[in-house]
């Protein structure tokens, strides 16, 4: 089974990299971009075929390593 | 005093901090991150600076999960001392030894320069050799030193006197201009609740000899030697 985990900064946490990208887009003349927040994507392959088991394993992976839950949120997406 | 200096893949300041400890009179043992236990009778664990695991994922994140860190956590939980410098501070936060996170510097630039710090209290094992309220001149070298934590944690750190050092100017004034990375309240270093773990972004081990431009870092190692 394949999974995609996305890790994003919590609302309110300063994201200087996102701000710099936002500024670069503006300097390219791309109109209408009002905010950019940078995050991380992890494409993960799992031996398990059981959705619940996969989700439990990925939740543990996020809590233990992939995200720092002081400043980051995570989202687990499972491909059928 | 018996100090154990942990080396992770990508650590690069373990030699300097070991030298500073030896010059102060400590017995220093090098410890590899894959070790499961600390040398017997370790008084002080040092998590040195560097770029462990190339700063992959988040600074300090992978080193914080190394085999040796369970022993380091147990050491800290017993009330024994841990000194975590720069990347070591990032590792200590990721490992849960200290609260909060060292985020990317607010201005996005790596800073490598001299920096004054205000010593917030001089009644701890790490700072007793410094004069109260003094501004010491040390070095900083980091890209992720912007200390952030939630409001409740910040209130606890401030209320319980757990801020160890703040970035300041040469006169000891903590100002926005003296803050090199955007850290909350100018925080450069913090203590654990029991004052036995110190995490700090600046490098006291850089300035222990006049030849290198100053000796204001020595006080920290002398304090540790004098502590029971």
C-alpha cells in the first residue's frame, strides 16, 4: 500500500521560507498570490494491505519522527 | 568531573568542547551515538554542536532518536547534568529533554559572528563562575536558532527563571537589534525545570583562550568543575 504524508506548519508559526517564496513569486509578476506556507511531503510504501493497520503505523511514524507536533500538523493520505 | 561527549554522524564540535572541558580539569570520554550506555560514573553528558545527519528532516530530529539518547534521557531524569550546545540544543529539544523548538532564523540567513549574552542567573551549576547580570562575549554559528514555544511554555520558562541566557548588546541590554535570529524574548539558552539540563545556541567552547579572541566561554566550564 502507498501512502502520502504531508507535514505543515501550524497556523501562527512563522514560516520565513514560505515568506521568501511568496516574495519571489511576487517579484516574478505572478499576481494574486496572497500567502505561501512551505511544508513537507513523504511518499511511503507499506507492506501492510490493511487500512487501519497502515494508518496506525503512519500515525506512530508522524508522532515519533516525521512531524514535530510542537509546531507542525500532519495529514495521512492512503491510496486504495 | 567525568564528562561524556556524544558524537553523532555530522557532529563537528565534539573535539572543541572536549578540549574546553579538559582544560578546565574534567575527565572526558568520547561516546558514539550507537552506544547503548554511558560510561560509568558520568557526571555530565555533552551534546555538541555540528550538523548531525546533515540537518535532514529537521535539525536534531534524527540524532534525537539515536540509541544513546535513551541513556541520556535516563541520566537527565536522575537529575544529572546535560550540556547541549547549538546542534546539541536542537537535539535536546527534539528528544524532549527541553521544551520548544529551534526554528529557521527569522531572516533566513546563517549567522556566524561574535555575540553578547546576558547571564540571567548565576546560581546554577553552569553559571556560578559568572558575575550576576554580566554580558559575556561568545560566538554564535547557526541557521536554525530561532527559539519558539507555545505561550504556556514561555510563561513557565519566564516565571520559573528557566531562561539561562538572552541575546543582548555589549552593555547587557536585551533589544530587538541584539537578537540575531528572532528568538522569543531574545532567548539564547534555557534550563530544564530541575536546572540540570542546559541548552544553548552560542558556543562557549570557542572562547576559552586569549589566542582565539576571548575567554568569556571559560566561566561555563569552570562553573561545572566547581559544581557538586
